[in-house]
């Protein structure tokens, strides 16, 4: 029995409360996970987990052993990390959760560059703009727009998304181009509704040091970023997206920026991961790559960074 592997599997089972989720996240047969835990219990001489047909829970002895395992694995990771150098070749699978719009606008166009640098890393994208539990869902990191909610996760800000107001040329030709916020309020929008909270987001502008919110009437409201953008490009109304998400459509003439004499508050872009574990070399590589990707995007660049 590989004791380090057994401790890694054991800690993940404790955190996920599931043999199946751990087998999926580690790409191991469920039977392998079960046999490893049994062998570990035989080795230490105590029952570490209580098992039933519905759930897995840690015993009192198992909880004590879990705390020690976490510290030992962290120390081993620290030791390995201290010996790494530029010739290190991170490998394995990294699971990333983000929105479909962000993936299409930022990650997918640049993935070839990532694979050139790290050909042995397999990136698996989960495209669900919802709150997830990194441990329970077997996810390594999450990339999100907006101010991160308070949690036990480390939130690393990697960008500030520039916000613009835009509409299709067809819409502007039919309804005119607003030049003031008063004129804007008479137009119609494609409204965006949060899939998590059900909240409809108003348009926001900075005026004389204050945030002014403008609520527009609409005949269409959506909770998906890609549909939000596509609906506006098809002429259904004005939108206020992150510019990096519509940069190509603006360049192609499918969307046109309006109200350029007004500034809207930017939106943070962050990558989140669990702080209780050292970053694996593959997660560290991905995090640094995404940070550099955002830094090089003029519509995501952090001011004074």
C-alpha cells in the first residue's frame, strides 16, 4: 500500500463524504478507493470511516487521523514544491468551473497557448454559473465575475472587467441612439437576471462620484450571458456587458458602443480555490496562466497594476 496515496484518498473521502465523488475526481475505480480505505484501516488498526448505503461519515479516530494527514500531505507538497524548478512539467487533470460566456470569451481562444506550455495538463471545464462546493463537486478552482461572497475559499483578483453599454446597429437605426441617461431610460433593454438570485440587474453609471442606476423596460430578460449578448446583436435591445465578452462583436460591427461619455463601475474577475491545501503544480500553473491572460487583456487590466 502506498501510504501517501492512501492518505490523499482518505482525506478526500472525508471531505466529500462519498466514495463515488472521490473516484470520479481522481479518475480511480470506486473499488480501488474502497480497497485503499480498507487497507489503511487495517494498517492503522482502527475504523476510520462509518459506511452505510446512503452516506459515509468519519469516526472519532478518523477525525484525529484526518487532521494529521492534512498536515503531513501539506508538508510533503511544500517539500516537493521547494525542489521544483523551471524544468518542472506539471501534469494531470485540473477541473475548472466558470460561466459559458467567460469560457468562450477569455479561456477557449487562448487554450492552445496553455497546452503549448503545459502539454501534460488536461483541463476540464464545468460551465455552470452557480454556487458550488469545490470539495463536494471535485473542482480545483472557480473563475467568477463580481465581488466574491464571504467563504472559506481564497479569492485572487485577476482582473477588473470594463463595462460598456451597446446595441446592434439595427436597433439604433430603428429606435435612435441615446446620448444621455434620460434618453436611455426611454429605450428598451435585454435585461439580465441572475440565475442564482433571480435579481434583475439595472444599468449603472458613475456620475459626479455617485453610482446612478437606470432601469430599462424590456420585452426579453435572460439568465445566460451568451443569450444576453446574442439577443442584443439580433436587435432585441440595449445591454451592458463586460467589454471583453463583446470585443469581437464590436470589432465586427455586430454591436456598437453607445453612451461612451459615461463611465460604468468595473466588475472584479477572480479565481477561487480552497486554501486548506497547497496548490498543486498544475493548479499553480493554470492560475498563473489565467492571471497573465487577464493582465494582457486591455478590457480586464487592473488599474495601476
